[in-house]
């Protein structure tokens, strides 16, 4: 994997590392502390999930627009400082009600930081560097996704459950340090300045979708994959239990999905943009097949069953990763810079909407079919739309590959 040769790029990676670690460690620790320290009820855990996620859903586009109108460097400094303060307060929280209030503030502290990172990345890197960067960032994120639950679990088991929030605070400080160093190493570049808005938010999204058929395709495929994932994801642990496997197997399967994402990050540059169909329609098709096949598995839950599930979800994670990477590069490359924060945050909120509504639909569907049947229906939907989109766009794959390669 090649690294972009840009002054201060290592600090940019440090910013992303800090954001990713704080996000995943916080997410794991919030539910660990509520469950084992406060002995919270299932209803309270549901409230915590809502308090943590809903700020992004409702206010993401607004804060994304704010990121467009301000310096991404200053925005990230404020964001990491806010994260640091809230992490320290969570460590010192002494009641469930205070803890839940701080969880809501922690969810708010995540607002806009992703949009500011995307804007900063776009200002620093060339179009060709964007592919290498997103591959590296994906590998980093997926590796952290695997390691964060383990780290948080070890800390929680060895000491006071809330001590893990000090890890989050420490990485927030690292983020501040990296942003300052990045700013100092690029004093002559316009990374400190906000862009003058050239379009309205809706017009910017229209401009993005008009940049080529592949842009529209990646956008649609990413939305479909997110909807399918949301539909079955919350029921996956029950399906694993129903076929006779234990909680350990669930953790292994989740890790295998992350492993597939890491492989996607490592191989993305080899298939994009030469094989756009592989990163879009075929990935959606393959993702659906793997999920449907997992839903068809029944007892006995032995090592052979576990091995099959690991293989299926490794491939599913790889397919999901390719589509996400394709859309991520497309968004950064073609969205008007003056509206990149708004469009990226709006897209994230839209996908989060599917992730929140998907489990509700999946639970409703499970009353008519089995838990495994929900996976089969979800996977079959991805297969159907993948095949439909492949037929619709089959005549433009070659020309789009050539166009993107020559840009």
C-alpha cells in the first residue's frame, strides 16, 4: 500500500486514529459501565443508545454546514477539546442520571468532526492520493474496531469500569496535538480558511450526483447496503444463539466482518476504478448472497457451522467495504468543496436513519418469518437490487472506468 507524499500526512492519520479510537472505545464503555457498574435496565440501555446516536441523526447536517463555514483546523480543535472534557466528566460521573446526560453530550461532541476531517483531507490531498488515503484509513478503522472492544473489556475487568474513559481522554489530547502539528506544518496552505459557499446544499447534492453514472450507482448501492445491514444486524446475535452457538462465536463473527473490511482496504486500489462493477453492483450482489446463506444455516452449532459463518461474513465484510470505499472516494472527489461538510453529514444522517429504522422493520418482519428468515429476506433484497442495478448500468462501466482513470 502506497502512502500519499504530502507534508504532514502522518499528523492527518493521527487525527483520524484519535477520532476512531475515541468513537469505538466510548461506544463500548458506555454500555459496559451502564450494565456492570450501574446495573441498568434494558430500557435504560435503549435510552443511552438513543441519547448517543440521535444527535448525529437530527443535527448532523446543521453542524456539517457549520463545518463548511469555518476553518476545519479550528473546528477539529474545538471538537477534540469538547471530547476530552466530556470523557473526563464521564470518568467522574457518580450517578446514572448524570452519566446519561453526559452520554448525550458525548454524542453531541461527535457532531461535525467527521465532516471537518473530510474537508481537511480534501484540501490536503490530490484526487489520486484520495484512493490511497481511504484505503489506509479503512484498514486503520477496521483494526481499531477489532481491538477497541478487547481493550475496553480488559480495562473494565481489571479496574473501575469507568477508567476506560481516560483512554478516550488521552486520545482526544493526541488529536489536539496532531491537529496543531498539522496546522504548523502547512502554514502556507489554505487549510485554515473556510470556503465561500457556491451552492445551496440541495444543489450541491445534485451536482455530486450529476458528475457521472458511477456516482449515482455508488450512492444507491451504499444506501441499499446500509438498509440491509440495519434490517438484520440487531438480530444476528439471536440467529447465532438459535443455531446453537454461544456469545464467543458472535464476537468472532463480528471480528471476521472487520477482517473482510481490512482486506477490502488493502485491495481497493487494485480494483478501483478499473473494475467499478466489482466495487458496486457485484459487491452488493455478493453481500446479499452471503447474508442470505447465513440465514439458511440451522443447527447443529458446531465448529463447522462457525467456520462457515466466519467465511460468509468475511466475504460480506469485504463486499460491504468495497462499496463503502467506492462511495467515500466519490464523495470526497466530486462533491463541491464549499459544501462537502453539509453533504457528507447529510449522507451520514440518511444512512443512520436506515440503521435506526432497519432494526424496527427487521423485528416486525421476524413476527412473520424466523430470525434466520429475516437474514434470508434481507440478503435476497440485496441480490435483487444488485442484479437490477448491474443490468441498468452495465453499458457505462467501461467508459466510467476510463474517465475516472484519466482524471
